[in-house]
C-alpha cells in the first residue's frame, strides 16, 4: 500500500511539473479551497460567539463589497489573463488596469454609500459612524485589489502565490473574531477588513518581489484602448453572471430577515466549495489557451475531463455530509439550511458547464452571446427568488439551480450550433 501511495505521489508530482494546465488548476483550486475552508471555520467561530442577526448583517455587507469589486473590475481581471501572456508591455498593462480599477472602486463605493438609505436600508449601520465607514471602504478596496492580483498570478502561471495569500488571509481571519468579540458587530466586520487588507498587501509584495513588477501611477491609453472591447463586454457578461450570488443575500434579508440570511449564506458558502473546482479549472484553461492558442481543443478536452473526475464525487460527498457540516454552525443551521444546500450543490454541474463553455466563448470573442445568455439566467434567478423567497430559503435554492441550468442549456445549444455549423453547411452543399 505504501509503495502504491508513493508511486501515485510520484506520478502526481511529475504531472504537475510537465502539465501547466493541471499545475495551475491545482494551485487555483487549492487557494480557493483554502479560502473556503478557512471561511468555513471563520463562520463556525462567528456562529458560536455572535448572534445570527449580527452574522446576517456582516454577510450582507461582505456581499455588497463583493458586488462593488465585480462592478469596479471593468473586465481587467479577465483582460490580464487574456493579454499578459503574449504581451511585451506587461508593466503598462498591469499599471493601467490597476489605476482604472482603483478609480472605479472609489466611484462605485461612493455611489453605493449615497444610495444606501434607498437600496439597502437594513445596512444603514455602515454610515452610522466614521469607524464603520472606514472599515467598509478598506474592505471594498482590498477585496477589489485582491481579485486583480489573483488574475495577475494566474496570467503569469504563478498561482502558488494565490495559495500563500489565501492561507495568510484565512489564518488571520479565523483568529480575529475571538480576539475582537468584545466589540460585537464592529469587531466581526473589522476582522474581515483586517484579514483582507493583509492578504492584499502580501500579494502586492509578491508581485513586486517575485514578478519584478514596478507599480507606478500611469495610464497607457493605447494599451487601454487595445483591451477595451474585450474588457467591457467580458465585464458585462461576468457581472451578469455574478450579480445573483451577490444580490440574493440582500433579497433574503429584505424579504425574510437577518437570521434567514445567515442560514442561506452558510448553505451557499458550503455549496461554493463545489464551485471552486470548475472556477479554478476554467481560469487555468483561459490562461493556458492564451499562452498556447494552437492547442485550444486539446486543452478544453483535458479541462472537461478534469472537471468530471473531481466534481461529481465531491458533490455526492458534500450532499451526504451536508447536515453534519451545517450542524457545526449550530443545530438551527442544519435544520434550516440543508435543503438549500442540496440545491446549491446540485447547481455545481450546470455551473461547471457554464465555466468551461463560457471560456470557449471568451476565447472566440463571442462576447455578445456570452453576455445575452448570462443575463437571461441572472434575470430568472433574481426575479424568481424575489417572488418565491417568502416560501423559504429552499425556494431560493431551487431558483438558483433553475437559473444556472437555463444558462448551461443556452451555452450548450449555442456552442453545438457553432460546432456543427460547418458540417451542416458542407452536407447542404453536397446535397444541392
């Protein structure tokens, strides 16, 4: 048994050395898994030391900061992966993207704070004192910059730095809620902000030290113009697909209250463990396709195979252990959130289809179609969730599954049409 284990480990290490798609995928999955795992432990600690109302408010604020990040990235996170590999002016691309995104983050954050009494009255505490306001600003900026650094490391095939950053983030985040418990809700939000800011600074240091990047306040207009079309359309499509996950907590806290939002958030967080697999593999696939465009078909086959052999057994395992996992937060979480968790995990398969085929659409610059299909799915999820939320958070989980499945069917049908169009054309020509 020991010999077989050593042989397997040897083959795995050899595979990681020679297969950059596999290696980058493993490091991205590991970093996302570490982030999710520490996040899981973090919320177990929080559920023990803080009330479900406090947890619900903070999870909603985190969702808002994630929404600000998504709005502010302007597509540069994906543009980095697409354009950095073959570019000679890597420094200009990175500095231009960072400057544009920082400015966009400031604009979006200020706009949200001004509109907060109208769109998120339940989170009015964010504007209640300078302390809360500063923490929120730091959290929004750090979340956005951390996402950009992730993309830079993926583009450079250096995703192991993401793993180091998320491990640091997790360790700090797990310890702080206990240390700051006397501060109540303020301490819980402060824990998240400090951890995210620390991880972001560490990632920026790695870019400077190991990637030899020199940060400058500069904006290269030709570089920005070159990436503009891809960035704008990709940003819109990515935003359309990501918005439901960020807005659903706000829908639930509005329709069902903070406690139900806490239950829903934990189910979604555990379900997100499954989404790590297709997300990591598709990110690595995007980077590898940009490095080696001639090998796209082979890379897509390998990515699809890697997703299937990892995602299906992992999903079955999480569904089987769902109640024990949720019970670590407390008995009320297991009884209230398990059905929602099952639907969240079931959605992993269509989400995997969306991730792989979405990458194909991006590589082929079919961004209009990518945007249209993603938007339809998101509208279905949000509209149905708002209507059916009073029936409970499990109904929202069903809406999530249905919307993701609609997107997967749309991508598959459209991609099949593109794939077989030349064959159909030839058959028609021969028949005539």
